[in-house]
C-alpha cells in the first residue's frame, strides 16, 4: 500500500512531466524537494505500472511520455488527494468547534490562535463562523496549532 506522500509525489511527477516531457530528474527532484534517487525510484515505479514510457530524445536526453494508464492514474491520484484534503479539513474544523464549545462553556467568547500555516486559517474561519473573537490577549484561551494538531490551552489547564 502506498503512502499519501508517495502518491502525492507520483501525482506531482505526472503533472510536471505532462507540462514538460523533456524535464530532467534533477529538475524534478528540486521541484519535489527530494533527492534525484527518489525521483528515479518513482519514475521506475511509474514505468513498471505502465503509467510512463521513456524514449531517448538526444544522446544524453530522455523524454517521458505519459500513457493512457498514466493519465487515468493521475486523475485517480488527484481525486484521492482532494478527498484526503477535505477529510483533514472537516476533521480539523470539527476539532476546533469542539474546542470552541469548551471555551464557551468556560465563559469565554474570544481566543488566541498560536502557530502558522493553513490549519491556522481553518481555525480563524471556524472562530468567525462560531462568533468567537480572535485576540492577542495573553489571558484568553489559546488554540495551539502544531502541524495538523490543534490543542486548546486554557489558563486552568496550563
């Protein structure tokens, strides 16, 4: 079973190759933020799956060709990625709503949001939707964001 990271890399590789069939593995590695060996491994897997073919464009230059199976794989990977992303979004929103219910139950109507990234944006939107004011006051409860994890920090539990 493939991991979500491997699937995302394969999706990105297929998209990059579709945009530029003459792209080299070094460029792909830079775009993905991985080693050239990792790109090579993924490309070999895609060839074994029948998703890619390779032809020699010049003496030292390869051209990657996405097969019909590769187009179908790219579509499936894209749908899987979107479904996973929405699942994470829904779970994060529910977690934040649950935290905000505890905040309200403790008599507060405002919170601080600590952290960075897309999950912080989900927290902000959920607070706005729930009528919770976002403040910087250190006495207010805090939603602490660390990656995909959101924790509630209240004065009594710190």
